[in-house]
C-alpha cells in the first residue's frame, strides 16, 4: 500500500514484516527523507553507521525511484523515537530493505546528527514527446511496462502540467495548448505534488495532455577564438594580448529554426540573428575595455511565447602589449 500525507510521508507494506514497516520522513517528495523502520509498533530512525550505499540502492528501488543521489546523517533531521538496533547488510540486489541481512550493531549508541537521510533521483517515468524539446510536448507516463498517454479534465490540466514541469526539472508551466485526439489515462493532481506518482489516477479516459514548460531551450554554448594566436589559457580563464583580434561565438543545439543571440558584456550588449543556430561577434584590437564577463542569451519565439536561455559566463582578461 502507498500512503502520502501532507508532510510528504511515505509508508510501504512488505511481505517480510508487518504492514507499513519502512518510510521516508520529512523529505521534499516521494524519493527523499529520513529512513525509518517500524520496530515494536513504533518508528525507529536508522544510524548512518548502520546504512551504506548498497542499502540506499535497495531503498530507492523499493520506493520506485532512481539511483541514490545523497546519503548523509542528519540530512532530514533527527527522529523523535528510538534508533534501529541492527546494521543492514544489503547486497544491492534485494527488492525490499527488510529482505536484507542484518547483524547486531557494534555500538549501541548513535550520536545526534547521524540519523540517516536519503535522496534518490526521480525516476525517468515521465516524458514529453513531439514538441522538439524535452520540456514540451504530449505527456506520457511509463506504467506497467509501456508508455501511456496522460489525460486530464480541463479544470485539472494546469495542476497536472505544473507537476509534470516540476518533475521534469523544466521550470514552470508556460501554456497548456489543446492536446491531441488520443485518449489517455486520467490523472488528478493538486499542483503541489513533486511527481505524477503522487497524483491520483482516474479509471476513465481523458483527452491527451500537452504541456509547454519555461525551460524549453537548452543552454547555449559560448567560446572564444582568435585567428592571430593572441589568446592563451590563464588560471582564471582565457587571457588575450592587447592589440589582437578575437571572436566570441554563441551556438545552440538545433531545436527550433530562427531566433537570435544577445551577447551580454560588463559594459555593453550586442545582438545578432542566429544563422545555422550560431552567431559570431567580432572584436578588433583587444584593449582594456574588452576585459570582463561575457555570456550568450539565446532567444526565440516558439509556441506563441518568447523563450530564452543563458550560457555560462566567459571571463576574459586582457594582458601584455
């Protein structure tokens, strides 16, 4: 069974122990929290010294999540009850934590700050297809061994879309255009859920849901070239000799045609249209005014909305004569 409360508490039943014998507490979603097991009808936190990476892998699998992303004592606070009195000895292949072997603890004390907290990556069980970006398209959910179209009532579409964008780490919802004619598995979300698995499934079919998220465009690249050999790699980034010409190029993956690049600089900005998904900004005779931080902002009008994405900073130093 699966129980979700407003405090993001997860409880699962197993075949090995009594019902609801393992849970993650005080986490940010279904895949994170303080590890607690039921002992004598009360909940016990697990000490970090009794729990390792292989144990974490089993817990993540048991909750249907991805691989362990963080494992740390005190990560999600301290439990109010007792501490589990066994050491887990999982091999990493078990499907349930309480199927793992255990041994008596070497030390009967667990110091404050050592209640084990675990963060698993979200499962890759949701995708957006047909939109030219991983952050746009029709919603599909991997369920019972196949990808199924997700549908929602008109009044629920915004809440479901918000959960999808959040789970995909695609920012916030920009729009929910009319879906395709395919009928999908109905889903109802409250909008604050961290993944579709926290939402409620309906038993009737609804029109397929299409979602456009804010992080539609991939991050562009920025790099510096010079035809005269005046640039070299310094400790803090590229350094350019005074008097040499140089070029800063912005480029992006070929998601959508068109668009433009804004080259932002400490003292001024320049804009050029994207040609073959790139733009080259020429600088003659480098001098001290060219020293500073540059970045590329790719902008495009797609799906009736303006989108942008910014590159990492390129810090240029001007040196020598």
